[in-house]
């Protein structure tokens, strides 16, 4: 089953490969990189537009696409 994705913009790079992301609806959440992005050494910088899969509570997310 495909998870619903939301779009956001990276606003801050945090330690331990965490990122603060501002979602389209204005919320800010903390996200981590998905395994495929880590394996392929994809870098995320402030200002990058990313696609995120949210956790069930909506306070955390996993970055699954940068582009």
C-alpha cells in the first residue's frame, strides 16, 4: 500500500541527519532521511523541496524524495 505523501521545504539541518521541514500547511516538523536516500548519499540542504511520509501522530516524518 502506498503511503500518502506531503510536500515541504527544508528550513534547517539538525545533527544526526535530522531536518526541520516546513510543510505546505505551515506546520514545522522534524524529519529523517529514508534508507534509499542514505544509501545513495543524497544530500538535503536548506531550501530543498522534499516529499515526506508523515508518522501516524503527524509530529515526525520520513523524507522519501528530494526534488
